[in-house]
C-alpha cells in the first residue's frame, strides 16, 4: 500500500532540509513543497496563525514509522504536523516508480 504524507514546515529552507533528508535515506520517492500556506490553528489554548510551507510526500505505508521518526529529527516544531493519507488508486507505472524509488 502507498501513502501521501502531509507535513507543514516553518519555511522553504526547513521544507528542503526535511525533503532532502527523507530522499537521501530513500524513505520517500517524491517531496513537493507548496509555498506560502496560511495556517490557522489552536496553540496554547488560543487561535494562532502562521505562514508555512506544505510538503506533499509519496511513499510506501510500511515506511511510515521511519519517515515520521526522521521528520521529528529534522523538524523545528515541538508538535509537527505529520499525517498520512492512503493512496486508494494510482497509475500502475507511478505506483511502481514509488516502490522502486524507496528502500
């Protein structure tokens, strides 16, 4: 099974550092960075806001724990967003590419 992982990061540099670390360890096949995401959220019992970047990552489900642990090592946030969504359908060629790109 394959998953898409969503991670917010404080800026482009942090997003690139996380992406590169995951790719170098062959934990993910691809990382897209979407710049300037405006986030609104609860933090310390109040509504907060921040401009962030969004990482959209493709990998295999069985690598989830390793990806999560690596992101926590590289991320500056106390409680980073690291969530996974299942890929329910995809072209066979693309899914095979993911499989062949990771450990």
